[in-house]
C-alpha cells in the first residue's frame, strides 16, 4: 500500500506499507525537500500506524540507515527503537 501526502496538487511526501515476519512494515518514506519541516513525515507515520493498528498487526518495523539522522529521530518520536543492526555492503561492477 502506498500513502501520498499532497499539498495543493503537488505530491509532498510518500510512504509505502507492507508486511514482513507477521509485522506491519514501513518501506520507503520520503518527503520532498521543499516540504520538509512542515509535519508531512509525522502525518504519514501517524496515518501508517493507524492503518497497521486497524489491521491488527502485533508490531511494526522499519529499516533505515543509521546515518539518516532525521529519519531515525522521526521514528524514535513515535516510539520506535533499535532492535538490531545489520551492515550491508554494496559492490558496484563497472558497466563497460
């Protein structure tokens, strides 16, 4: 499921919701740069939590990068806490 926040006719933010390991799962969450700091992220997280609650999920999870300070702060505001840490390494092959 995808939730979209709009201001006038412009997409201001988006969040994707799913299910993983019996939990509600927040996938991608993003707010357009010019709309940051206006409560759009909080609005999207609040709407997501309401949907997960109504669907009866026993828990909700989200994965983000530790360096994404603003996202971590937002999730902590809603009571999320760090459950585990995984290091994922990417190796990019040259295209030619």
